[in-house]
């Protein structure tokens, strides 16, 4: 076995041979002629000329040995149901869904917008698109009509698939009526809308000639079989919009072959998921994590994947650990924001479950602060691996690689560059590499490895201008995140490049200050933003959610914690206590909105916000 260092070195030094080996992890209908075509920088084309299919690799390929093994287990604590599908059954469902979509006119290359709650039919639809070579664009359920309409106009779908409703905390969320509303605004509506009825909206309106009922149509296609479309490796598999934390969402386009290879390879070298084992990813299919690690990767690896509809604290804060115990989960993937929610609850919810099958818990999506990392590691007694990635990359770009080498975990660090990624830390002005221990912009020297976005959907220019023009004189991909590397080669993400505060000439990352605020024993989570100050340029302002609201905690206490960690220069101007923070639906704190309010500006586009009352709290806190 090579060490991590050697493995990573080889992935860049001997790129072709390295990825040729990884490409053997999937089936190719026709072999590729060239591992990488990089004749038009920064556009990378992987496995040129090869033909394959994601659905074939996720399902058909396993039927010989795994037809009877569970492929998908759906657990809903919203409607209190469980449904499971073996590889054989899932294959049949996907074939039927593909035949249904064909009957509605969907052809290879057409776009299909999937606006669905976390139900198995959503997975059928995604895999059926892959089977047909149709391009899916899953839109997170619960977006406002205007955000949905914008995505419809960008994708111009032939078909939309939705459900009557979803459920959140036991309350119905109407999907279909929101689709109707968005289709009134959209300039490029689809001809047909396919609706899966769950009985969550008895009064659901139906538009004749356009709306089609899933169950009715399915009856016509029982036992249908649809051949996989063999796609050239670089044809698009899907479009997915970024979260919109920093501005207008970007339509990330992904390929077929490179994506399949990257995911299959990550299951081996990073996630350590073995065929026959179970993976539980708590994300949503509307996010990149859901695409990669609820749907495609675990199935590519021959695992059982768990799809969970519900929140982590209902019926109680032990539900996820109960699932780990009941289904013998070996790989779990969640987000720091969820762990911070669980941290507010009693430890016995974790402790009473047998978690012995769990090899690792992976967390991504946001900075994982040290206290939370510590808490969850100790509570589980299992390695908790922070790893860092973006919608754009499709799979991790910084991570530990337990499948290659067991390197020690350092709290607060997502460890090392993932193989295939030539990660650089660059000085924001000069663009020159910074020394160990110095802050720089996390960048990737192209070509981007397999699995990463191939372009912005329909807009090659935006791809280049958005991502590759941060540094004037070099064509290099910017993540727009700050990072730092220690002498042992471990990376730390310090927040987004637009989340930096300038206090009397000192540049402070909001992440660093948040980390310091979180060191206070009664702080569950917090957000820090910089607000304009006549004297000092900017000053940090903190909003904190307490673990135990009953326990007396003063702003001064919290400020002293910051003084101790970072020094008085980082001391927040004020600390406000709130019960929740404004977040996007993917759990990312909307710092730009908080900052705008704090400076008396318009908070801008808020269509991706999870709970608008969080902003009301911020406004009230600011008034006091
Ligand atoms: P947009 O690009 O539209 O503003 P977004 O950046 O929030 O939205 P995503 O692609 O979902 O959309 O999020 C990726 C970002 O999340 C990263 O660039 C980084 O800022 C943050 N992130 C993800 N994982 C980690 C991690 N392990 N540690 C720190 N930050 C992380
Ligand atoms: Mg981003």
C-alpha cells in the first residue's frame, strides 16, 4: 500500500496511468481512446471516446450477484413509513420510470426537472434519466416559485416531475401548487408535469392535457424494460445549481464517465464503503451531496443506501443513531449544522445505540468547529472526518484518505488535498504560493480532476470568468475560500474570501472569530459578520445560539472567551443571543444577509432561506 503522500503525488505526476487504474472500477460499453484531453484549457475532457452509463453502473452491473440485496431503504419519520428495494426491485422500478418518461416524450439530451421531496420515486426518476441519457436537474424541494422558475428557464425542460407534497416536522409542504405557480412565471415551461401523489394534498389542482398522474401511468408500464443509452463520457449527466450563499446560483454541469469514475474511486479510497455494506447520507437529493452520496456513489459501490425523510430530532434526537444500529450502517455522511443541532440534546441519545458497525462519520458543507468536532468524536467513539468540497467539484477536494492510509485527524482540519487535485494556497494579491502557516486563497491548478464540473450549463464563458479569473496572470480555479496549511501539510478552511473583516488594518476571517465564540461552553452555534465602523473600518458582530438558554450567559462572558482565544483585536462589538440563525436550506449561514441588516441595507435575494423568522430575530436583536 502506498502512503497517502505517494498516492497523491502519483495522481498528479502520472495522471494518465493513475486515472486509467481508477477507470477500471466502472464498466465501459466502449473503451475510451484518451484518458484526458486538455487541448482547450481550462476545459478538461476525461475518458474521451469511452461509452458508459451511470444507471448501468449503479444497477444493471450488480444484478448478477446482488439482485436480492437491498439497494435502497427509505425511512420517513415524517409520514412514519419505510420502503425498501433490492437491486432487482430498484432496477425494475427505474426501468418502469424510464418507460413512463419515454412515453411523455423524453429523449436523450432532454432536460428533466425533478422537484420532489425525499421519496423513493425521486431516486427512480434520477436513475431513469441517467438510463435514458436525459439530463436531470434536481431542484431542492421547498424553493420559492421564483427560484424554481429561474431554474426552469435556465434548463428548459421537456418534463417536470413533482409530488403533491412533502412534509417537514409533520406539517405538509405543498410541492405541486408551487410548481403551478412557478410555471405561470416561467418563460420556458415543460409540456408535461408528472406528479407522484402521496395523499398530502387532497385539494391538489390538476391542469388537463399537461398534468399526468404517476400511479396511473405506471400501470401501463409494469415489467417494462428500457435499454441504457450508451453515452460518450463527456456528455452531460446533470445540471445542479449551487446553494446561492454568495449570490446568483450557478448551473453546474457534470459529465458521465469522469463522474462515475471519481465517485467509484472515492468510495474505495476515502469513504471505505464495501459492497454489501450500508451507507447513510443525511443530505437531501436537491444538494450535490445527495446526488453523489445518497444516489450514485453507494450504488456504484454495490452498497445499500439509506434515504431519510425527516429531521434529526424527531421523534427524538436519537433517530439517526437508531438507524445506524438498525441497518448496521458502516459509512455515514452528514453536515456540521446537523451535528450542532444534536449537540444541544442529551448525550444519552447517542450512547444508548450500538454503533459498532460504523467505521467513520464524514462531515462536510461548512466549517466544522473544533468543539463540535470534539463533541461528536467523543460521543460516537468513532473517527469523525471533516472533508471539504463544493457543488462544483462533485466530490471532496480536501479529506483524510482512510482507504489509502490512516493519518491522524487534527480537529478543525479537513486534512489533505484529495488525489487528482493540485491544490494551491495563493496570496490574494500577488497570486504567489504562500508559506506554511500563512493564509491564502484555496485554488486548484487545472485540469480539474474527473468528477468536477465540466462547465456552467449553456455558458462556457461564465465558467471561465467565474472560476478561473480570480488571479490576473494565471488560469487557475479559485474556490473563493480562505485556507491555511500547517507544517504537517494539514489544511484549515478559514471561510469565504468575501467573509473577511478588516479591523483597524488587521484582516480577520469571520470563521476564526466564530471558532473563538464557539469555545464558550454554552454556545451551540454562532455567526459573525463585519459591520462598518467609522473609527476602525469594520468591527465583528456576533450572533449566538445558546445550548442551554436557561443558563445565565452574558455577552461579556462570550467576549472574554474571544479575547482569550484571539486577542482583544477580534473582540466583537456586541454579542446578540438568538434562538436560530438565518440559513440556506442546505444549512449554510447567510452571513451576507445578516451583514446587510446590520449595516441597514437591503438583505437581497432571500429565496434560499430556510426559516425567515430567523431574520426577524436578527432585526430585533439589532434594534436593542
Ligand atoms: P454559492 O457558490 O452559490 O454561493 P455555496 O458556495 O454555498 O453557494 P456549495 O457548493 O453548496 O454552495 O458550498 C460549497 C462551500 O461550502 C465551500 O466553498 C465552502 O465555503 C463550504 N464548505 C464545504 N465543506 C466545507 C468544510 N468541510 N469546511 C469548511 N467549509 C466548507
Ligand atoms: Mg460556492
